[in-house]
């Protein structure tokens, strides 16, 4: 098998690359345009696949079409896993255009590349829980529920989804769409919540906590480690390839031979304050010190609408397909925090971004 991964130098794609290398004998083709989020090839070097004979990497900006020359270099592929995206909500609110260009136009170019593949088994589009917008308490959205994007980032991901469905309908591209929760793990960019909290705990700084207008109710998320996401994707590829009839109900209006959607859901929902306290506790245990936990409740949403307090997905569909989390939430979080504290190279990267 030959599999193409877009954004291969990014946080989730590099974990996925490592998982595929360890659990299959597939050949991997990677595309990346090496933006600030990719950190160059550092992640691939760190997992020791940069010069692996099974991994071939091309520098390419997906906001531009894939040239005939690059098409020849890549050759035929069996799977396309489209994970390249601009993802930072704050940045999308400041300047939406790069998000539309990468997440919508870039997706169109990858779908056009998929149309030229003669034996493509699946095109997987990696989407987000944020397309559904804020989830009221006790609500968990199912795969085919309506969109209600709260910010330009989530709207651009919803736009990419709709292009995938349009290409499935129009050109019969075999599409898989995944919605995923807040993903964490080793080598995550320092702009993300968990690295920020680790840095604040080490430096005894105040940790800002996303909350409601009253500054009394913290926002909440459903967390999942990147290795668990990678395991879910590989399970999905194998399941849908070996069994053409998905046993889980689909919408009556949909043609199941062309596309389907799947939620990849974490073990539990945790509010931001409880999450920060848990991270701080693990940091203190790791460095064998005791420091006061300092935090401030911040009403991000009023100053910058688009920061939704709660997201939630229903994971029953993947569960019915026989998938379960390989590692639980607390074990995953502890390993991530300990690794981040103990790994000098990536701590330095975090420190430089303060």
C-alpha cells in the first residue's frame, strides 16, 4: 500500500506517520509547506522517520494545484489522508483569508489530485468538532448533524467537508470524513493549551482559563491523545476497506458507496480549570516540587466572539465498528506532560515562544 499524508510535518500527522510505520508495511508520501506550525522537519527527525526508506517527503503548498511533475513523482497512491490545515482560532478571527485558502481551496486541489488516482481506496478528510458550533450541556453531536460554525476556522473546515461531499456526489471520489476532539500529545505547538499550562506551571506564571461572561464557569473540551486518533484512523481505513457495507445506520438520503462521516471521541469531558489543575499537579510531581497553582478566569468570548465554551461529539458509531481507545485519558495526559517536562529540546522550543 502507498498512502499520502498532507501536512506530514504537523502535530497530528507526524503522530499518524509514526503509527503507520509501526503498525503496517505501507509506503508513505508526505506533503508539507513547512509553515511555522510544522517546525520544519524536527518532528519527523524526532520520531526517526525523516530519512526512513518508507517515507518520501515533498515540499508543496496545497493552496496551489499539484503540478504534473509532482504528480509523476508521487505516482499512484491507495489512500489520501488530508490533514493539512490552518487551525488556530485566534488567527482565523484576526485574518480569515489564509484559513479559507488552505482549508477550502487547498482541499479542492487535493480532491482534484484524488480524481487522477486510478486505484484510490479512500480520501480521508480530517475535520473538527468545531463545525457544529457550541454544544449545549448534555448535547453530543452526531456525524450528520447540521453545521453552526462559530468562527472562520470552523467555517473553513465545514467548507472543506462540503467540497468533499460534492466531489463524492459528482466524481464518485470515495470519501471518509472524521470529526475529532481536542487533540494533545508530544511535540505539540506551544500556542496550544496544554503546552501553555506546562510552561506556566514551570515558570510559576498565572494560567488564563477560558470561561463564561461571569468568569465563574470554565469552558470544557473532550480530550484525546494523538496516538489514539492515529489508531482510530487506521482502524477506520482497515474496517471500510475490508467490509464495504458499514453496519452502522447512515442517513436515508445518502449514497453510502461514496462517502461517510465518523466521530473520533475522547474518553471524557474535562473543563479547562480542572484540566489546568491536573496538568499543574503532574508537572509538580515530575519536577518534585510544590508551587502554588495560579490562574485567572478570562471571558474570551465577549472580547472575541467565536471562542465557544463547549464542544461535544457522540462516539457511538465508531464504537459500534469495534473501535476503543488504546490508552485512557489520564495515562495519556501524564505521559505527555512528563515527556514535555523531561525533553529539553521541546522545552526549549516552548520557552522560545513565550
